[in-house]
C-alpha cells in the first residue's frame, strides 16, 4: 500500500473583517459557530495588519467583509485576510460580500473608463479566493467576472414578504425606478401578484448622481406603490422617482432596497421625502447619521447562513430561491 489515508472530517471556519462585525456575528449565531478570533490593526501610516489566532489548516474558510465606507480600506483588509488564509494552508476560501464594492462600474459607458467591478473580482482571485458569495449584485453579469463559482443570493423573498404582509395587495403596484430594474420588479410582481409600472429617467452623463425623471409608464393613480431597487446611495434617484409617482396620483409610496449605502445628502433627502417607509436589509452597517422612524432594516443573516451551510455541505444554493 502506498500513501496515507485519513479519516478527518471537514471543518467550517467563519472569519470577519472589521467593516461590519455585527452581521458576521449574527451569521455565526445562525450557523451555531463562533467567529475565529482575529488580531487586526492599522499601522501609523495606514497599512493593515491581520493575524488569525486559530489554525486554519485544512479548513473550509468563509471570510465576511461588506464593502462599506471607507470602502477602499475594507477591500484591502479583505485581500490581506484572504492572503493570510491561503498562507495558513486553508483547504478553501469563500469570500462573503454582502455588498460588492464598485459593482456600479460593471461596463464602459464611454472611452477611457475602467471596468472596476471586474478589477475587484480579479483582485479577489489573485489574493487566493476560491469562491464568492454575494447578495444582489448591481447586474448579473458581474458573476462572469470571477474565474470560479459565484453564489448570487437574493433579498427579494425577505423584502417582498415583509411588504406583502403590510399592504392591501389589491391596491399594490410594483414600480421599477428605471429600465434596468424591470426584470427584478417583474419577479416582485410574480411573488405579490401585483401589476408593474416603470419610472423613465435619464442621468446627466457629466454629473454624478444627477437624475431627471421624465414620466411614469403604467397606472399608479390611487395605488400603493412599492419602488424596488438594489441600492440607495445619495437617495436622489429614488426620491425623484417617488415624487414622480405622487405627482401621478399615487396614494402612498414604499421604497425597498437591499443595500442602504445612504451617503452624502441621503439623510436629508429621506427625511424630507413623502415616502412612508424605506425598507433595507443589513448588508451594510448603519451609517450613523439616520434616526428616522420610517426606516426599517431587515436581517439578511439567515439567508447568508443558509447559503454558507449549503456550500459547506455540497448542497444547492439555488434551491434556496427555486420558488422564485
């Protein structure tokens, strides 16, 4: 006989960066494991140091880091943590990105522009990631940027079931804030058995976050409209879309988005909007400048934990969403 046989069992280890530890702790709780103790700090010049305080040799490692502000720092910390795991002889490294940074830069609109979403995928792969697990990418095509498996999770069931339980469905209309989100809005319509409307908008290509809303396609008069989007950053797009709905006779507007980036003037815009409720998931931490009663945050941790378990047990992540 040649070689050595081993009867060792697979081992799951969950790690977290410093960007959003609260979500990682909740995922760990859902899985019934503890987060691996990690020593991480910044040197005086801003360089990041990371060391894991338990052996990762032979383990299936899941590393969580949500790309929140300061986004470049947390991306760099995640790359360093991936490198540390590979050098610690981890069996596999799955990076969990509740929010995928630079996802809006997924194609070239004009010459001499980068495709930064592809760059992020390349950086993860070069650092040593074997798999990406993420939630509601800005566009599905980003999955093809990573040379390896990508598990794309959806917050739609969580958000849609919350809205459906609160609103009279006979008065509900699902609204896409632009043409790019129609496909997602259509899935909302199927789940809630509601009609679809679309807000037609046009961006100023030379001014960031500048949107002009033109018209509403579909009947929204006297209806309760739920605006569905993947993220809200400064709030300009979604608040302008909500204003267009009210001007076309909508009775009420509820806004849902997976990722509440909420940067810059978002706090004032949400506060001054006539929208009755903004519903997000906790893929990103609370920015700390919002104390509004009309903001609801739902936990994405159970969804991520179920996906992690399916990956670890060689199950099917797709099966979690097949009812869609």
